[in-house]
């Protein structure tokens, strides 16, 4: 099966599941797709292991092999997903929560990566699994960024307090970039054949992080200038598409962080261009266009995440490694959220149960799976994939299904976003 046929099949199945869910099941779309595809994957595994019917599973694996998941996400879908999410963020709201977002997205993500990595290094031997420290840190870096796409949709629907929405959205958008920069730096240490020094690693980190942020500002203001002088809603939307495609590719060519660039550019355009270069009609069309793009890509993304169980589940340590990783990641998430937010609460008022909601709402998603799949072949890779998939599946299904009830019963209802956004 060629790439186009495989991609068409995956998009069609994702849309079909989304329709069935909307009509009958009524779960949050990405959660429903993840549950459905995970169920299909488990059925295929059962047919293979207990009924001797491997050709069904082999057919799906062949279809997956036609679509390189990590390249599709990191080099394609990620730019659109991050840009679409950043467009909904108002920079004025972001400034009001800047220290909380900065602390959680940067210091918190870095601390989480090291705590998870060190925890894996010292605790995995107790269940008979041994990983080098650098591989444990790689797992910490790829699993630490949160990806609460499903939760943000629920927050908006439940009219959650605006400051809570801003913290959740801001952290998830920026810590994706920070996590990728950390992962690239550690990947360079682990697999580069060139001499490595602390100076070169720090320089690589700064080049990616600061370079990506500055690039995003320039790209965002340049795009806003183009939009302001276009005065035609079709051209203005095409400009945003060009930024999400060409802008991301240029960032990769310059060896700076494309994800951070897309987040910053999206926030600038979503605030400055929206209010100074677009009519109300254009704003409405722009939001609807990017909402559809975001919804479609998320449907495809979570469908692929579910099917990635097939090649991962055959590892010898799948169950034990997965069961170990879930509580460790949750414990570290609690530490890196509770400590700074408890200090911030000494000076600011927040909605009730904020820490609880931030901890449980810190979902992991496709980015973690894609980064794990990008690792070179080796004995360590299957263990990292097993831990990654277990954490992602648990967070999307268990945390995703229960966060709605937690939010609904914990906080008063207010508008989550500005009416203009």
C-alpha cells in the first residue's frame, strides 16, 4: 500500500470514529479516537497471540510502516498544531501569568526531566531492567512536556476561570519547545561521534531555545505586517499557512527550535495581527479555519498513537516498565507543580484546587511517542518505548476521562477565553 492510500485510510478512519463518537458516544474527540484505536490494536494482538491469525496485525503494521510517525509529527503536524494552539492565546492574559508559565514550562520541565531520569536510573534495577543514565535522561526529556489538547477543549466548554486556562495553555505550548530542545541536547550527547563538552551542550541548548524564541518574534511581527497590508481574508489566511510551513522549515534549516518559533509567532499573530490587521469577519474565518485544521490533525495524531501499540507491545519488558513509569511520572509532575505554585499562592489568589488540576491535567501525547520512536535501534529503545506508551495511554484515557469531573466540581464557572478569540 502506497503512502497516499495509507494516509487516506487513516484520515478516513479517524473522521469516521469522530463522527460515531459525536453522534453516539459523546466523549472528547481525541480521547474517543485513542480509546477506539487502542481497542482495535489490542484485538489485533489477541488475534495474533491466542488465535494464530497474525496476518491482520501484519497488514496494519505494513500500513504504519508506510507512514513514518515521528517524521510526520515532528517535521509536519507539529508546526500546525503548535501554531493553531498559540493563535488562541491572548498575550495580555499571558503576561498576567508569565512567571507561573515560565517557571512550569522551563525550570519545571528541566527539573522534571532530571528527576524522572534519575528515578529511572536508580529504581528500574529493582524490577530487573538496567538502563544507562543518558538513556534514562532521554526518557525524562521526552516524557516531561505536557500536551493537554483534550483538557483545553474541556476547559473552554466548562467555562473554566481564565487564569487557569492561561496557565495550562501557556505551559503546554512552551514546554513542548523546551522539552524538544532538551531532548536534542541529550541526543547529541548520547549518539554524536564528535567530542562533547559542557560548553558545546550549553551552546546548543541556548542556540535552540533563545534562537527559536527570537526567530518567533521576528516571524510573528513580519507575518502581522503582511496581514495588515493584505486587506483580503483569503490572502491573510494563506499568510498564516505560509508561516506554519515555510517558517518552521526555515527554523529547522537554521538549526533553531521550530516549535518555540511557532508558539511565539502564533501568539504574536493571534494578538497583534488580530487586533490591528484583521476585520471581525477575517478573525472569525481565521479561527474557524485553524480550528478545523487543529481538529483534523489531532484526530489523525491520536489514531496513530493508538496503532503504535502494535510494534511496541511485543517487547519483553512492556508491562513491568509501563507500570513502573506511570506512578514515577505522576509523582514528579506533582513535585514540579506543587512546589512553585505553593510559593506563588503566598502572593496571588488562584482558583481552588489549581495544583490538583494542573497535576492531573498534565497529559502526555503524540510528541512523547514521536521522540521515543526517533531513537536509534538498540536494547534500550524498546524499554523507553514501553514506558512512553504506557504513560501516554494512561494520561489520555484515565486522566483525560476523569479531568472533566475534577474541573467541573472544583472550580467556579467563568469565561475561559476572551470573546474576541
